[in-house]
DNA sequence: AACAAGAAATCGGTATACCGAGTGTTGACG
DNA sequence: CGTCAACACTCGGTATACCGATTTCTTGTT
C-alpha cells in the first residue's frame, strides 16, 4: 500500500503524543504540509482523523491547533480509565488466549532504569502496549479502540513531564498483580486490581498536576470548560 | 456557517441510522455525490467521519459500503453499554443540574402509542435523547461522546426491525425508575437501575436476534469476526 | 487620537483534473 | 480447452486552482 495519508497521519500523531509538536500550537494546512512534505489533501485528511481522536483542534475557516492540554481533559480521561480498565481487565480474564497471556507477562515485567531518561520513554510505550493488549484481549474491538484512544491522549501528559519516574517499581508491581489476576482467570480479582491500579495512578498524578499547572502554564489551556471545583473533582469509583 | 460538508454528513448519517441506506450496500464517492448533490470533496470528508463512527466502511482504492450489521457488533455495543451506562448514570446522579434533571423526567415519561408505527420511531429518538442527556450530565465530554456514539450505532438495529415495540410500557417504567434515582442523587441506586435496564434490554433483544438473523439475513454480515460461540457470549456484569 | 470603513491578506472549503492501484476481461498461446 | 499475460475500466488518492469566510491592516474622517 502506497498512500501518503496514512504514514503522514502516523508520523504527526507520534509527534503530537510525544509533544514534539507543542500542545496549543496553531498551524495551517500549508505549514504542516511544508513540515512533512505533503500536499494539502493528505494533510487535511490526517488532521481530520486527529481531530476525531482529540489530538488536533479545527477552527472552521480559521486554522488548526495541536489540542491543548487541560486539567479538565486530564480528569475526564482518568475518570474514563477508572470506568473502562477494570471492565476490560475483567473481560480479558475471561477471554484472553494463551498467547496474549504470555505477552502480558512479558510486558508487565519490563524493568526500566530510573537513571536512564530514554528508558522512561520506553516505559511509557511498554505501559501503553500492556494496557492495549489487555483491552484487545477483551475481544471487543470497539471497546478496545476506545480504551486505546484514551491511553494515547493521556500519554501526552506524561511525555510532557508529568512523570511517574519515581514510582517505577510500584507501577511494575501493580502491573504484575493485575496480569497475574488475569492469568489466573480470576475475573473479580482482575477487576479489583485494575481499579486499584488506576485509582493509585490518579492519586499519584493529582499531586504532580498541582505543580505542573503552574510550571507548564504555557501548554496548559486556561480551561473555560471547567469550574474551579474541577481540581477537587470527586471520582465516582465503582464498588468492587 | 455555510459549508456543504457538515449538513451532508448529518443527512447521510441520519439515513444510515434509519436504514434508509441499506446496511452492507456498497457505493462510490461519485454515486453518493449524485444522490446528495455534492461534489467529491465534501462527500469524502463525510464518509471519513462516518467511517470513524463505525457507520461506513472504506476499502482502500476500491470503494465504500454502508457498515453491515453483525451479531458481533450488536454484542460488542451492548457489552459496552453495560459498562458505560451504569457509570454515566452514577456520575449524572452526582453532577446533573436542575435543568437536566427536569428534562430527563420529561423524556423518560414520553408515552408512545403501540398502534402507531411513526410513534415507534419517535420513541427511538426520545430514547436516544434521554440516554444522551444522562451521558451529558456526567459532565465528562469525552465520555459522553463515546456513549452517544454507541447509542447511534445501536439504533440501526432497532430501526431495522429489531423492535422493542411490545416492551413499550416496561421500557418507560425502567426509564422512570432510573431517572428518579438520578433525581434523588442516589448514586448507587442510579448505577443499579442502569445496570438493570441495560441487562434487561440485552435479554429482550437476545431472543429477537435469533429470529432476525434468519429473517434479515441479507443485511446481516456473514461475520468472519466471530466464532459460533458468540451468540451465547457471556456478559461480564459488574457487581453492584 | 479614536474610530470606522474598506482593502488586502490569510486560510480553510470546494471543485476538478490527473494519477496510480486494484479488478475483471479478453485473447493469444501452449 | 485451459492458462496466463496484457489491457481496459473503475475508483479512490493526490495535487491544485479557485472561491468565500474571517481577520487584520490601512487609511481617511471627525
């Protein structure tokens, strides 16, 4: 297959996720075309797709911008994770096949070196792959697509610097417990471990966010979409 | 606002949802352009959007088709409802404002006439609006978008003839209970009523599906994506 | 100096010509 | 009669010219 659109889309998406393209930055079709050596048509198409995924914003008749990061979005996405991931974990415990189970263990045990900066980015990728694989194992393609998209959108925050570097070993431990529950086909335990994992991730990032808002002001949107209360938004955790 | 693309997209989507465009039917850009009096560019854009929403399929370099209906998709979508709707109901119970609460009651108490065929379609619309409103009340825009999309995709099955006509009064009763729970800000009760509502909807449609598969064979995809076991797929219901 | 009207520039929206990928058909050859 | 290669046809992919919406800058008036 030799289309321009598809690889272009992937490249731009990668650059947005890794924050090589600054959140909030505005641009035009021509500009992006120059950057990636493509003409308007494929650029347009890529941008439309990215808009659907929440990575690009389109202002009709005006232009485009890389979707800004906002506290509201961060909350929304994590709230969705808290709903979806326990459910997908439960389904995965029921439906994953042996190959998937083995690959999960592989991904969960990935050790990253706290000292090495590159290793952090690799960890982000591995983390993404693990959660995607669990979602895939639910054997519900539509669900799996949604969960993957949530993760992609969240990764931007972590690439930006909302780092869980210091929590590395803890995270790995949580992943291992979750995967073991799935491997044991223990549905309720899988659901429980996922809820626990996401809840803790939310707690961990809550503190970091506070600092980052001031620190990274430039890339954080002055959210018109959220009230003051949002910072202290209450998460409705499913009882397990 | 004077674009061709946007209204075109809406019209095509409406026609797909209402099955005026037959599921599985293949078509070309030019053809659709002739039908809706538009040139290729806006047609292309509309089709891309519809593909993202799962209503259209694109075969690269070959053509398009209206996304076929399959038992697998039906299951996937209902499974997602079973995960999302209880969660959005719980959030709505926490966050809906007075205006939303009032409108919910309005929509929930909509009575439809079993005799009148048109009334059934109106009911489908009202049903959609109610569920969308509940999702919106979660104040999580990304979540609300996903839930709406699921509903849109499910509506095609009901427009086709997978009817819950005979269950009218029961459905209304379930809606009223759900809305009352939300109005009382009883989070766990809202979650419970939503789970109950969706579970029953799944049960009801399971029987209908069996008949419809044979009856409407033409529009049902000979699903390569599902094994035989799928018909009897076990739903992993969250404990409540 | 403030402001309003209009010109110009910018940018996406749309139409369309052209190109190359994928399929099906046909006819020559074994 | 079967096989396969070349060709023609169809359709989406891409490039691009043109148009209209929107904003910005300029300029003249008060």
